[in-house]
C-alpha cells in the first residue's frame, strides 16, 4: 500500500544510481554494463517526512534490437500499472535517442503524472545542452545529477507533492 513511484528509462541513463541515492543503501546493482539490474527492485524512500514506494525498472538482457524495444515498452506498461507516478529518466550525455522517443510515445498516453528527468547534468555546460529535452513536450521537466544529487531536491518535492 501507499504511493508508488516507478523509475523508467532506457538502460544506462542512471535509474539505479538515483534509486540507490533515494534508498541510501545499495539495493540495486549499479554497473557500467547496460541491463545489469535483472528485475524490478522495490524500495521505500522518504522525503521531508513523506514515505513512498519506489520501483527501479529495466532489468532484462536484450537479444536483438527488435526484442529490445519491445521489452522496454513492456517495462513501461508494467510500471504504468503498478505506479501512481513515473519518473521518466533520460541522459543529457547521449541526448534524445530513438528509444527515448518510443518510450515517450507510451508515457504521453498515461493519465498518471510523468516527471521527465534529464540525468547526468553534472555542470553548467550540460545544463545548456539538456534544454533540448523540453522539445519532448512533457509538462514536468527536471534536470539532475544522480551522482552529485544536484537538482534531485526539486524533483522529489514535485514527485511527493500529491502525497
Ligand atoms: P541504469 O541502467 O539506468 O540503471 O543506469 P545506472 O544507474 O546503472 O548508471 C549507468 C552509468 O551512468 C553508470 O556508470 C553511472 O555511474 C553513470 N551515471 C549515473 N548518474 C550519473 C550522473 O549524474 N552523472 C554522470 N556523469 N554519470 C552518471
Ligand atoms: Mg539499473
């Protein structure tokens, strides 16, 4: 029971890094290799006295490009069912990719709040580049560095607002 937030996004954008930061304990496996976290990870996070469930998604090993995209969409659909809100994580180091676009197509149809989160905004230069993500047309857009924690406060304020 309780409010549930799922973190979705293509592999390597920093979902597990952010999840671990939220939980402040190493429950998910973070690695440089894409798709290391096998299944969904569940945890409980707290932000300014509010408790909520967090799901880290994205655990699968792609067998081919086709299956890869299908699997990612499946993960998003499962998350949409399980969660009250979604953090759609992207990565400014790579910019907007085709997979981001195809996930965005699914997420835009959701009635649940979607917080587009642009990760790896480690410095001012990256912040300037990251503004391209406004073109995806989401109402809520946040720029964070999951490693340093910068910007994560604003994101969590917004995500926990409905609780
Ligand atoms: P996931 O596949 O989406 O769960 O991504 P991970 O959390 O496993 O992170 C993938 C890679 O991105 C790792 O090498 C992380 O250290 C790196 N990473 C995560 N967050 C940041 C960030 O804020 N800045 C930078 N520069 N790298 C990051
Ligand atoms: Mg992961």
